[in-house]
């Protein structure tokens, strides 16, 4: 099993953690924005079946 040879400094650890959190925050912001646009029916980048399509298929 791989084992690190030396201890990682606090600053490196904090940089990596901050980067990971920044990426997660951006993805959460994108998801929230997409959810809002789907709810207001203004979404152009997300395709989903509407209720009208389901009724026509029956």
C-alpha cells in the first residue's frame, strides 16, 4: 500500500481543502441555478419531459 514519505504541511493541506470546497461550492451554485430555471420553465440547457408529452403518449 502507498504511504506518503513526508508529512504534508498545513498550508498545502489548507490549499487543497480550499480548492476542493471551491469546486463543490461552484457545482452547488450551478445545480441551484438549474433547479430555479427548471421551476420557472426558463431552462434552455436542460431537456426534460413535460406533462403534456406524457398525456399525448397514452
